[in-house]
């Protein structure tokens, strides 16, 4: 996290507010699984190092930490600060 910046989070987007300037960044895959929360939720990293929570039917089923999700079919995605 950078000092002097405020981060605001929306599902699927990361909104960065810095010195009166707003920047909307879309979250894209591939994702690397960090932790399985349940059969329907995982914590993952994006290629740029952002932590995200992916929710979707069967998202965590049969997955292990370190698995690569190239184009997951998630229902919701949340960016973790």
C-alpha cells in the first residue's frame, strides 16, 4: 500500500484516489489461489499482486493453494486492501 493514498473498493473494480484524482482499475485474471475458504470462495492474487476474494458456485472445489485460475467463472469478486 502506498502512503498518502486512499483505497476504495467495489466488486470487480479497484478505485484509487490520489491527490484529488480518481482512477478506476478493472480486476483481470489469471489469479493464483492463496487459500480456500469454502467450496464456493477462494482468496487469490492477481498478476499485479492485488489480493482478491472470488465467490462462485464450486469456485474452491478441488482447488489447492498455488493453483492458477486462468478464466474463472466467478459471480462476485472483492478486492482486499
